[in-house]
C-alpha cells in the first residue's frame, strides 16, 4: 500500500489487522507458488479492500522499485498487469 489513503481504506485492510506480520508481504523468495507468497496471498484473498489496494499500487508504485506481495500479486505479476493495462489507471485514457 503506497499512495494516499483519503478514505481510510487501509485501516480496513486484512494486512493491518493485529497479529498480521507486515514482513510476511516482503519475502525473500518471491516464487508465485512458494509457501511465503502463498501465505501472503491467503491474507490478501480474504481482504475486504483488496481492489482498492490494487488500484492504489498500480497507480502509484514506481515500476523500478516493485517489491513484495501487494493485493495478492508479486512484483512480476504487477508488472505484467501494468504492461497489459488490464485495469483502468487514473489519468490513463484510450485515444479515440
């Protein structure tokens, strides 16, 4: 979660709950099917604000500094998503 939080959605994030270790989202091994990434994905998968988190990270993350599991996605997955523009990004339109 990187950008401004104007409506307080971060307080409702599953990763912000007591007992959830923030370090769990920044594993050294980013194998998409590995145990560390899968553990982070389980938390993200149950998150009520996952979509807001994804929109936030896609709009504000520096592509050269992607790291960790955010919104259930690894840096490589976010790179692919950003490149393919599978989600609308603020300020990015389609030319007519």
